C-alpha cells in the first residue's frame, strides 16, 4: 500500500521539471539521484551561462541555483533570467549563510527561498515540495484567468470561487489559524468603515484580508505548526510568505488591487518590518489597516504556544506600539473600537470561531 502511494506521488512529481545549476559536478550528481528518486524530471547544469540559455529556450518549473559559481554568481544568473522569465520559481543554495546575498537582492530578484548546502537534502526537499505547491496554485490561477469570459458576472463568480479554494488550502495547514483570514477580512472592513473609506476600498480590504496569508502555502508545515521558538533560518522562511503570495496572485489581473495588502501587511510604521522595510506613509494605506487587525487577531486568538490575550493586555499593546509598529491615526481609531464598540468585534469572532 505504502509503495503504491509512493508511486502515485512520484507520478505526480514527474509533471514538474526541475533544473539545478552548480559548478560542482558532484553536487549535480547527488541532486540528480535524490530528485529522480523522488520522481521529478531533473536537468543538471554546471555552466551558469548555459543554464540561462536553457531556461530561455525550454520550460522549467523550478530552479535550484548555487550562489557562488564561475564565471558568474547565482544572483547574476537570476538577474538575466528575470529579464525574460518572471514566473520561474527559484531556490538559492549557499555554501554558508554568511555568503548568501543580502535580503534586498533576494527580494528584488524574486528569489522564493534559500538554504545552506548539506550532505542531507531533507530541508531542500521540504522547500522543493513547498515550491511545487506554490507552482500548482499559480498554475491554477493562470487556468482560471485563461478560462474567464468577458462578462463581469462570470469574472466575479470565478474570483470568489478561486478565493475560497486557495484560502481553505492555506488554513488547513494549521488548525490554530483556521478562521483567521475570515476574521481579518471582517475586522478590516469594520475598521475601514470607522475610517470613512469608500465602498471600493472596503471591497479591496475584504478580499485582501481573505488573501493576505496565501503565501503561507509555500512555507513548510513543520515551521507553521512549530510550538517552540523559530530558528533564524525558519523565521527567514516565514518572512518570505508575502513575496510568495504576490508571486502566486500576480499572474491574474483581477488580483492587482489586493497585491499591496498581500505584500506589505507585515511592514512596520517605523520601517523595521518586512519584506520591504517601508516606513510611515511609504506603506500602502490599506496594508497599514490590515496590519493592525492582523496583529489584533493574532493576539486575541489561541495559538499552539499560548492562550489568547485578555482585552486589557491587547489595548495596552496597541497603546505601546502606536507610531512604532502601527500607523498612529489608524491605531487610535482601532483603540476607540476596542474600548467603545467591542460588541461589533465579538460578533465577528462568534461568527468565525
């Protein structure tokens, strides 16, 4: 039975073409054995310039790329590839984390993840499996977009159906966050109404809240469900989920309005957030709203590592973080809701337990 399931998994994996680029033939040989055993269609290349031309002329789903190579390093390879291919999912291998390119370069070149080289490939396999999940979702979005008719009604219907499918997939990964996206969506609209936003902005907030964590589809379950403190490497992978979310959704123009929310809901008003380290009004306004209610839901929900926080503690946190983590004007309005209109918050929480 187990062998039969493995054969099915290998058959599914064979649909995906992986190219690995490393100027050490031994690494290519090891990856070839490891990935072909897992059922993937694998191509190994030792010349990074040849790899660029191969990607230009044939389709690959995912690239595993060494950083330090001759005649050009991995970041230069990605720079060239991104000129003609924005969709290729790229995982960067580093001989040591101190030799990895800066995060600014990783974000700019849309590199989806990286890990250190090792004799064991367990961590790399987890990243590959997560990458394949992201590619599957991206392909599904592309299919939906291609099949959509010109009529507004059909567009809306397909839009809502795709939202439900994708977000349920994400929330199924972690029972502690089930209902989180629904609540963030509703809290965002509630706060948006108190801020006097237009119906168009409220609709964007509602959909952005539903989709804000979609990039977690590309984060290994072992990290999302970990009860202990995350290591630096694990936290770095968590911090990639806004970029992964944008990568998934950017293929469909119907998602354009919510991309700023998906990408920037973890920015901080003082510039110490991620992924862009944007500061103050550099952060898109609707993302600043989502950041407030996303943090509220995290504090007010039970987690694997702690119980939900009491209301007075949450209020103290929003008072403390005003002007540092959160936009002070938005923070003030939300504090007013917590102090004087908490029944509206409770109604949403009861609806999405």
